[in-house]
C-alpha cells in the first residue's frame, strides 16, 4: 500500500508541474509571442501532462488490484 501512495503522489506532482508549464507556454504563445508555434507547444505539453497523469493513475489502480487479488488467493487457500 505504501508504494501505491508514493507512486500516486509522484504522478500527481509531476502531472501538476508539467501542466503548469504547459499552461504558461500556451499563455505566452497566445498573448506575448508573435510565433503561433508556441501555442502548439503549450497545447502539446498540456496534453502530455494529462496523458502522464492518466497513465500513472492506471498503474496505481492496476497495482492495487493485483495486490488485492493476491491477498484474496492467500486467504482462501
């Protein structure tokens, strides 16, 4: 259970950090920069942050399910 919590917190912090950077890049591209490519980079960074967060949550949930199924098998045997 302890490793699941650690992985959850790591996923949360990495996702939030990359999301913040992506939003900053997008806003910079929208309001400050003359180059429209900065907006694309910002959008891509935000999408990457969301993807990273979802994959991390999937890994935490699947590890929890595997550990629970192993506990059930040990208790029934």
